[in-house]
């Protein structure tokens, strides 16, 4: 009788461990995307603050979207300075800031150059859409 109760206990414990491990795996994936989205927004806000201070324009984040590893940041710009390719400069600065913050959130350090961030769930990349606002 003793050996039989031990086998039943082993089966029960293994079932519990399998259930906990699968929930943990699914939970980490959901948490990772939330952490990455927050890091992307933080990086975009830092880049926007630097651009606002340097050029005296007003840039606001309208929306941050996520679809299968691709993060889309939509911004509106007011009081645009007369700088060549200002839209491209905004896109590149925000993209680099977001990707560096994502790498820091996932990997634990800021990279020297920004590029897509690969994890076990997704390869994260950022696109920026600029909307000019005039009165």
C-alpha cells in the first residue's frame, strides 16, 4: 500500500507542475509585450523631449500600436521648423530612442546602435508615423 500512495502523489505533483509551468510560460509572453510597449513609449517620449528642446516644436504621441512584434508610434507635430527632412529626422530619432529602451528593458543595457530586438517570442521593430498639424 505504501508504494501505491507514493505513485499517486507523484502523478498529482507532476500534473500540478505541468499546469504551473504552462501558465508561467504563457504569462511571461504577455508580460514581455507589456514591458516592451512601455519601453517603446518611454524611449519615444525621451526622443520627443530632446527634439522639442532643440527645435522648439511641439510633438505629441497620439497612439502606440502593436502587431506581431511591429510597434507603430503615431505622433503629431506642431510649429514645424524650417529644417530639411525634419519628418525623417523625427522618425529616426523616435525609432532609435524606442529601440534602445526596448533593448534595455529586455536585455538589461542600452546598445550603442539601435536595431530590431530579438527575443524568444518576437523580433521587435518600430515604425513611426508623423502627422503635421497646422492652424
